[in-house]
C-alpha cells in the first residue's frame, strides 16, 4: 500500500480556515508518491492538498482507494458521496474538526430554550431583515414565516406569469402535483443535498433543528430555508416561465447557476458559523 505520512495534529489547518469544498466526478482518487492524487477520465492528474480542503464531494463515476480514504481521515478531511454536480447527498464520512466541539456546541445551543429562540430569530432575520422579531417565540416566528412565504409564492407567480394555487404535493403520489410544485420540490431536494454536505463537513448535527423539528434533517431544513427565495423558488418559477413543461434537469440547471452566482458553497459555512456564535 502506498504510504501517506499522517500529518501531526498541530499542523492541520483548522476547519474554519480551510478552502471551500471541491467537487469531482468521473475519475479516481488514490495515493501516489506520498500524496493524494486525482486522476480524471480525461487523464488530467491533480495533486489534492487534502489537509487544507474543507470537504471532497465525490460525484458520479468516481472511485477512491482505501489508502486515499485513510489519508483523508488522517488529515481530518471529510468525504461526501453526492449526485451529479453535488445535487444529491448519499453518504458522508469523518468531520474535519480536531474534536467534537461543533457537535457539542450545537447540542448545548439546542438544549437551551433561550439560545434556541435567539438562533431561530437570527435565521428569520437572514430572510426578512426588516421584521421585528424581538421577544418572539419559535411558534410565533413560524406563524410570521407562513404569512410571508405565502405572499412570496404569490409574488413569484405574478413575476413569472405562473398560475399559483398553493404549495400542495404528496411525495407518495408525485403525479398529483402540478408542474410548479414538482419543480419547487426538485429544486429544494438539491439545495438540501448541498446544505447537508456542508453541515456534516463542519461537524454540526443535521438532526438538531432550531425551527424545524420533524423529518430526518431539521437543521438542514433550517439552513436551506434561508436561501430558497433567491435559489430554488427563482429557479422553479423561471424554468416554468420559459417552458411550462420543464423537466427536472432544466430546473436544476437554472438552480446551479443561481447557487454559483451567489457563491453559496462559500457563503453557507460563514452564515452557519455566524448563527452558531
């Protein structure tokens, strides 16, 4: 087996100072000459500075050797197995933190009613900065959010000329949903994948939400909600304004552009750190 010297703990770059995640597809990661190397299907060869990466996102057509996984683990660099262009989330391994400090901080904040409400209010202000949330409980914030989101959907429909009858879909009977609800759901699932990869790579706990409590990823839903108005909703409504029968891949193509234009892979980690102070 190729040898990768485990870096001393004190030399590893802290998670908050690492580069943004990188996405790779159609190629192989292995250890060669004591370094981690990416070999693309087009024969491109790149040495990966794994100790300075915040995460490696492996897309379709990728393989990774046991030696490379060990090297990433030794460098506290997480690996995320994702769908095309990072738009699905399948699996995850190891946090880049030197300890479980972020998970413990998350649990402590979640366990305090006062802190939980403070963070929920900060999340609300990220979306609606003009709102007065002083002293508002999480239940009251949910009520305020529901009204604003209702108006937001209506405004989007008016802006893009799409008939909006309300958010209505049954995941167990997908065919009953209208095209705009299908488009929104497809876009949202992609945003959830990106947020899950980032939350996990930072060592936070996806199951401990501050506003959401249901489902398998409440904290991910909390984070994703802050970006939906200018990512998933715009992508869905815009796609159907161009083609009333837009396929999922057309919606996702627009969503990817909006995520890139907003630099979300850089922005989300910064916003999470700010919220969890």
